[in-house]
C-alpha cells in the first residue's frame, strides 16, 4: 500500500505517480479556498499521516471504498472527513481513492463549516457529523457528475451558498491571522495585540474562539508549516532553524516533536519515503 504524508497540498506532487489531479478552471469563488479532485489511477491505496497545517482540510469521498480514520480513540470509517488545524495523531487509510479535497483558511472554515473551528477540538472527524443530509446530497450529486469540472463546480457552489449566510469573522481576528501568516509565525503575541488595538487577554479570547487555536499556538503552527516544507525539501535542520526563526536547533526539534510526533530528521525521511 502506498504511503503519503499530508502537507500544504497533500497529493499535488503525486500527479505523475499514479494520481489523476484536477483543478477548477478559473479558480474558486471564495477567498481562502483551494480545491482539487484526486483519483488513484493505479489502485495503490492510501496510507496518510495527518500533519498540522494552517488550513482546515475537507475531503469528500466519491469512490466505493470509505476512508478509515485511525486515532488513539479507535478506527472510524467515513465517506468524507474534515481535519482541524492541529488534528493530533491520526492516519487516514483507503484501498482506492477518488475524492475532492478542499483546503480552507481559518476565515473560510469559520464561514462554511457551520461552527467555529475550535469545536473540531483538534481532531479528524466525519464530515457527515457536521453537515448531515447536506453532505450526503452533495456527495450524491458529485458522484453522478460526469466530469471533474462539474464536481468541482458543484463543490464551489455549495461552499458559496453556505458562506452567504454565515456570520463574518471579526476584522481584528482576521487581521491578526493574516499578520501571523505574513510574518511566517515570527511575531510576539503582545505586538500582535497592539496591532489590533486590543489587550492580550481580549485577543487571546476572541482569536481562540474564532480560529480554534490561541495566537501563540497559531504562530507556532505557521512557523512549523514552513519548517516542515523546508525539511521535506532536503534542507538541513540547522539551516531550517535559522531560516524559520527558531531560537536554535533544539527549539526546532521541540516544535516538530510536539506537532508531528517525531524528530526533524524523521519527518524528512518519512516524507521522502512516501514520495
């Protein structure tokens, strides 16, 4: 069974390794939304470790085989799933994959999920638990569609309708998240609060409620995301620590261990073996 690690765009690099990849022509209608269709052309199967990243991932399964989410609490079969920003230790397996994957920024996730990302409670869960009959209806329509463009257009329309009636995220929280991303996680919480005109306490409370992470954890996650990409591209841990703003290599090691459950070297080797 083929192994694969989830990254910023989990399956993109496998387009030439047995994966059919399709993207929506003209792009998506909502800011902060990326999507693609994937099909395992050689039935190699999927064994995917879920890594934290600065996006909520929604996967809508279209094939006959369900996904199995494996976590410390047990094994959960599901046709579609959603992974929070910091999902905790989990693997996703499937014998044959055909799906649409949607990457949502926290702002987009707040609009289309129907709940605060905080309520996902750091997990990977079945999408039907969130959307109920709406998920089933969308999946049925997508399965009946004849082309990837039809499937992606159906998904885009569905998400746009959900976002239309959703309460907006606070402008201050949106600005704080955008600043963290722009600075690649290299910002102090006090400076972030000052830029919003809020106290640290108010920023901590409002940000956590709407993003699902504390500002400090969000900065840690964004910095880890850039570090993980560099490590997987073959950069040395010492160079990555300097380039990504860690105090030293030991600091990088602690963050990777906390978020990925392994050392920087093991993360790079594991991803290389999956490719």
